[in-house]
């Protein structure tokens, strides 16, 4: 069998796994593997189209914090924020120490280190702060924040993937 995915942004986690699994608060059902090289399962982009699996959500409803800083109530330990498709700089932050794939481009130590073009996640107070590069209101931009820890998880035999793009993962893309 082959599943063809049409063009668009898919903000979800996709799991192709042999046994049901729970991870980061999500349940993933089991599915059968392919049975041989000639009987593989495919997950492919529809001919001539470019589907994108995104680990981010669009975020709106920002409130002015002070000066050029905006805030949103937030509970996810997000590792990436994008303003109009451009990655912002992470200030401080926490990450699972066992995650070998973790991005390590953080700088600064606290909200006080926020600067133009950066963001800060305050897990203790459950807030996400941003300061856009031009100091503008994030409600006037497309703000995408990584929230999904897994985008595409394949643990089956005899599977092929073709033409899919995975981006904005909070931990593991595939």
C-alpha cells in the first residue's frame, strides 16, 4: 500500500509503528509492516506536490509585556520560534539532558537577556516571551512555535518514504 500526501502544511505527529506507543502525552496506534521488498508500505508526496509535516503551531493572542517584549501563556518547553518563517534566537531554556539530538544554540540566562530577534520560555511561570527583530507586534506576523516532540516516527519493516519535508520539530524530526 502507498499513502499519497497532498501539498500543504500538516501540523501533526505521524507514527508508523508495530506496537501501540505513548510518548509525550500522545497515543500512537500500531499498524502492520510491509512483508517483503516487493510488498512495502509507502508514505509519499503526491506527484509534483510538496507536503510539509510541521512540529509547530501557529500562535496568536500575544499581549504586550513591556517595551518591545510580548508574552503568551505557555506550558510547552518549546525549542524553536519562527517569525514569518525566520528562526528566532533562543535565550536560556531547558532541554532533556538525555536528548542527544538537542539543538544547543541557546544563549543568555534569563528573560533579562532577551534582545531583538529572540525568545525566552519561562517554564516556572508558564510564559513565552518574544522580542521581534524590528520591535513590532507579533500579532501582525505569522508566529510559529515548536510544540511536537516527534514529527515522523517509523518503526516498521519494508517501508519507504518519498518527497516529504519535516520541519519545526521540538525534539526529533524522524
